[in-house]
C-alpha cells in the first residue's frame, strides 16, 4: 500500500516560482528537441525528461491550492491551446493529471468541492467528443493533405481551421460516441488477431515478447543502426488486414495485450501482462522506499503512468518506456537531491 501525503508535508517549503520555472524548462526542452528532429538514440531519454513536467505540475497544484495561487489554471489553458497544433489529442493529458493530482492530494485538507471534479470531467468529455468529431478533417489540414503525422501549418491557421470545423461539422452524437468508445477500448485489432490466429497463422510461442526484450536490450544510443520497428507491419502480419504503414506516414499498433495473445493464446496470454504489472509494482515500491520525501515520490509517479497506460502501445515500446523512465527516476533519487532542494525556499 502506498503512503498517504500528510497535509503540510513539504508544502510550505516548495517555491512555486521555482516550480513554474522548472515546468517552463521542460516545455522549452520539448521545443528544442522538436526543432532538432528525433535526436537519434537520445530521443527516449529527452522525451522522458520532458514528461517530468507532469510531476512538476502536480507539485504546483499541491502548493498552489492552499496558498490560493492558481497558476495551474493557466497551465491547463496553455496545454489545451498548444494541443491545437498537435496531430494528436494531447489536451486530455493535462486534465487527466489534474484529476489524478486532486485525488492524490486528499479532498479533505484541500477542501475541494465535488463541482470541481464535475467541471473537469465535463470539460474532458466535451473536448474528447469534439475532437473525435473533427479529427479526420483537422489532421488532413494540419499535414497539408499529405499522408504524414506532421504539422505543416502555423498556429493561427490551425486555430482558425479548428474553429471552422467545430462550427461547420454536423454533430452526430451517436456516431461520435461510437468513435470515442472504439478509440478508448482499442479492441478492434485484438478481435482481428483472434479471428486470424491460430486459424490462419499459428501462435508465435513467445517470439513477439522475446523480440521485444532483445530490442530494448540494445539501446539506440549505443546501437544507432538498430532496426526501426514499423507497428503497422506487425499488425498486418498478425491480423491479415491491409493497413497504411510508416511509408504512408501512419503507425498502427496491435497493442501489447493482443501481442500476448499472438504469443501464448487465449489462456496463457495473461502471464506476460501479470509479469509486467509485477515489474511496475516493484518499481513503484522501490521508489517509495527511497529516502526522498513522499511528495516527490508522488510527483515522480504521475509521469510514470504515461509509460504504460495505452493498450495500443506495442510491447517493446511499453518495456522501453518503463525502463528508460525508471532509470531517470532512480538517477534523480540517488543524485538529484540538490536539484530537489533547489525547488524549496
């Protein structure tokens, strides 16, 4: 069982201006990384450093609410605005982290009223349904009609287009709801793999997970010529359906749960999932057993969730993300005490 946060624990010592500076540093690092391209073997490490912003955001909420310094509201607005020029629906991340932060921080001592949760949940649903209704046309506009996951228009153009689509696209509630459920559940390709394997193609008897383990055992930083995985090719191989692949600017993953089925069948597929859960639980326990303050442990835990929450993530990406982020976290725990102390007054 994870420890609770005491109401006054570290709250009074944390400097909200320094936290805002650290959050801005993560944002700036993201823009620098984007301008430099994929960064080769450094991309995974840089990406995990950028995502630390969610842990800092948690601390800003933790400090800000009792002091009535609601800077986190501006961060929510900022994150939603910058998601306008994103190919993906990144706006949901900040709302999700806000909800999780409020739950972790204990409603009792923060005196947060239920209507705050209702407001955030309603905003999330509205944005989610709106995005599902317009995303196909909007993505086509962002990529300037090309089959690629890249943004080739400016913020003003993207903003004007999204307003036009919201106003002009007919809103079909049933169709939008179905699209949203399909996206969240992500079971279509899993179902296709069940129809295809073992009827057409036999189970792989652990080869998919083995290849994933071999893949993450060779960091791209040390093995720059390591094979680039095309998720769509793997999905086509194990479902028998034709999909757009990397050459068409698309990556459609089968998902690590479906990959377990491909490997081990309908009874044993759960074993790798259980082992993955045990690994995650062990990493969390080691973090909370470290000698840093509990509030920092919670702050480092929130970005951790983003490493494995998506059912659509391929097994090698899940494992690689978990291990890379865990490596960074334990570097911070062991050698980052001075940096953590800097966040305090």
